[in-house]
């Protein structure tokens, strides 16, 4: 009886899902035609041999678990909540990463010293990015890059972008830096331990260990050298730090934050900005440009950062990311936790933040785009609106402010 029931269920499954099976089979055939008729001519034009192309795409099928595929409900990127910055700075996480990173600084002292001499980028900064991007190379990359990129190029929401990245990945295989099977990535095709997109590989990846390959998957020297080279090419200023936690007096408006309102360090100092440690700013900084940073408005620590902070943002366009990397680098070499605590703030739906931004835009404020994210332009706009309405400028949304401006 049980055997009969199992057979019946199996037959029902077959009868109930033929449409799905046929659709997938049709899609797979279309995928193969697309590879042959669309991608191969472009790949050949880019200098990729038939041998490399055939080996990389043989028996290739779309990976339907990739997020951001057209028509995929499960693949939609949900970012429904904007979270206050303090939630990203778990002391437990930072302490663990700092301890591991400090050990790796000692282990790889020689290669890091060589990279710093060549690029000007400090070893702790390089190792901090390594830790943030791939857990110091310990995080298992989930996808085969060739399959992931081909899938997104064929059926993703940003086909042209991923098509170019797919061809760039094939070119990396063609040049012999890694085999197609060994090319591991994130679902979005970010490669190896430094998480470079394929189109950036030849611009920034380096052969630090001298074996003739730029192996950012298995070689620690190549990984570290590539991160240092990336930051150097984006303008890392030798000898300068990324920034300093600072005391910013109330007389200096929090609406003065961001990369478009820089002043010389000595000017900020004259306005009353000082280090929380009480130490003077290094002499090398005094005639250099500094920028105020209020990641949580007046509800958390504030900073006076150098242009190097914005070089860190070239790795990831997020103030919180760059701040995390800089702080982690400091902690690896004995730096202290932030002196000012992050105040507890409620989370908001991104739609509420977006509605607030749209209201500010309607009143003539520049929020940098109504996207539901509280970037520096949105923080500045909030501060300017508060000042105009004779309110204390906090430069960050509160529950009351979101309701008032929604």
C-alpha cells in the first residue's frame, strides 16, 4: 500500500509540473543559443580563444538561485529597513577581527612592509579590508564566477553590465591566472579574497608572489598586494591617516559634513574641533584638507577624516564601511574603541526615510537622491531644515522627525 501511494504521488508530481519542466528546458536551450550566437562573437573579438570559451561554457546551465534575476520573486533584493550606524559596530565582532588581524599583521610583516613601501598604504588598512571582504580569506565563496556571471548576463535585471563582466572573467581564464572551475565569487561575480569585479582585475590585481599569475583566490601575497594597489591607484595619500575621532563643538554645525565641504585641518582646529584623546593632530595633517563626518548625526561619535577616508569608500560606497575598516585597522595595532557611545535609535522602514527625503526635496533641499538611505547629503539636509525651523540640529532622523517630514 505504501509503495502504491509513493508511486501515485510521484506520478501526480510529474503530471502537475510539466509546464515548469518544459519552460526550464526551453530556457536552457535559449541559454545555449545565446552563448553560441551572442557571447562567443563578442568573446572572440575580445581575444578569447575557442578552446578557452568551449571549456568554460561546456554543459553550462543557468544558476536559478542567483538573486536579482528578472521575474524572480525570491531573488528580489529586500532592503526594507534603514538601521542606525551603531548597530554595525559590534564590539564582539570587532574584538575578534582585531585579534585575528593583529596576528596576521605579524605573520605577513615582510610582504606587507614591501607593499606599504611601494604603495604608501599601511599594512593594517590592507589587512582590515581583507578581513571585511572575505574574513581574511576564510569565508567560502559560494559561486562559480563563470556560471554566476553568465546567468546574470542572460536573465538578470542588469544584463549589459553582467555581460561585460562575464567576458572579462573569460579573459582572466584566457590569460591563465585561474581556471574556470577555480574561479570562485560572490553571487554578483566579485572575485576572490579582495572581491574584485572581473573588469577591475587587470587594473588592480597584482602578482605579488612572482609566480606569473595574479592569484587573488589562493595567494595571500597577491591578495594583499592587490588591495594595496587598488587603494594606491585611487589616490591614497602616503603618510596620512584615514581620520580621527573628534570633539566637534555645537557651534560647528553638523550640516558641514561630507566630502564637498573640506577645510584645512588647522582651520577646523581654530573652530574648536579637537581629538577626543586630547592629543594634538599630527603635524603632517595641519595643512592638509580634512572633512567632518557625522555618521549618526549628533547621536554618536564624530570624526575629522582625511581624503584617505574617501579612498576607502572607493572599495564600498558607504560611510559605515569605510569607518569600520579604518577603526578595525586602528584596533589591530592597539587603538581603543570609540570614546563616544552610539545612542540607541529606532530603525525605520526605507519607505519612511524615502518619504522624508522626498518632502525635503520638495522644499528645495539636496538629499543626494531619495533612496531610503541616510547618506551625508540627507544628514546635511536634515540639519539645515532643523536650523531653519529653530530646532537643535541633529543631522539624523528620529522617529518624531520621520513623522513630521513624512
